[in-house]
């Protein structure tokens, strides 16, 4: 394990999850098991949410670690609880965290405030505007812009990418990871989905007692939509290969991730890995795999 990866593990291990849970529960005035209106979260679930964010911090770091340096100006879009941005800032990276204050998610907001208070000695700059309102005149330009599991939750993702492109340095690039809904699978719920008829898919596949907050936020973006957008806006995009194989391996190796994909998906992943067939997934084109990681750059003017 590299030195910085070890330091990330120490940073995440030292996060006082139980103290934050108690603080959030106390501030919210809710008892464990009581639902927070509009969020689908229970006071007793905040610890699980924190652990999931800790887990996803590792995934986000692995996605960007080879693409960033301390000499670059970096923007994390949809920073969530800000764990990765806080860690990178502590490590000397010039990073800004964007996390819109959208309201309606009281426990999430309180958890983020508690984490920022715990790490108040780290001078992380926060932006609370939606990605669609990024403006180079106000926010400056960035060498690297990245997000993980964010783009699929932005209703007008094209406007968000327009704005992100507007604050991107001409030699910079974006890295975005999100589901590819060409593949008929919804990873947040672990159910099938047909992206052209999401309302029917909800009726057919989503459990009647499932919290629908996340589903209502999804735009069901696809590989082909992203590719078409980039071509139409003078952007060059390339997609990482082999991610479906990595996702299957993660289901087998990561207990928290496996819990989110339990049932048939976890069983199929186990069978593919034990029979050696999983490696064939690495040759599946990115257009037919999920998730997808896309690198976007501005095309030189003479090639547009």
C-alpha cells in the first residue's frame, strides 16, 4: 500500500463515527428509528450512512489518485460529507469542494456540519451553489474537476457539464463516474430498470416500501447520451474499460457494497468469479458496461 493510501486509511479510521452519530441525533431531537421528513433517513441510520461514505471515499480516491497533483487546482463536484476533499486538502492539494445546500436532508446536512467542525483546522474552501451555476469570473478555473456518483442525480446534467466546462482550464480535464443506464440495472436499489420508461420500471421493480427519494433524483444518463453531448459541444471524451469486471470483484470483496447488491446480483457475481468467467467482462465495451468513468477534455480550437 502506498504511503498516501495508508494515510487515507488512517484518516478514515480516525473518523469518530459514533460521536458524530450521537451529535447528529442530539441536534435533530430525534430518536433512533424516527424518520427525518423528506430524507428517508432515520436517526439510527446515520452511522450506516457515514460508513458508506467512508467506503465510497476510498473508491473516489482510487479513481483520481493517478490524475491529480499538488500543482493543480482541483474541484470535487458533489463532495457529499467532504471526507475526500478534507483529506486531500490536508495532504497539500489545492482543492475546492462543491456541495449544494439543497435542503430537505436534515440529518445529512447535520452530519456534514459535524464533520467539517471536527476538521475545522483544515482550511477547505466550500462552494454551495449548484454545479450549473459555476462561473469562471466568480470561482476561477480548475485543472481537474471530478465527481463520483453525482452526475446521475443532476436533473439538467447537460447544463451542469456546460458550466463545468466553462470553469475548466483549456488544458484541464474532468473525470466523472456514474451508472450507465444503457445497462438495465439500477445500482442504488439493486433492481432492473429500463431507462426509457423509468416510471414503469419503478412500478414493476421497486419495492412498495422503498424510499423513492433517490429514484426521483435520477436522470438515467447513458453512455451514448454523454458521448453525443461531448461531440456536440467541442469536447473530447474517453471511457475507462474493464469497469464491469471491477464492479463484480468489488461485490465479492467489499461487504458494504455487496449488501447494496444482495440477492441475484451478488449470487451471479460470486458464480462468475468462482468459475473464472468474470474476466470475460473486462472485454465488454464501455457502452455496454456499468458503471462508467469518463474523461472529458476541451478540444483544441483548430480541431473543433
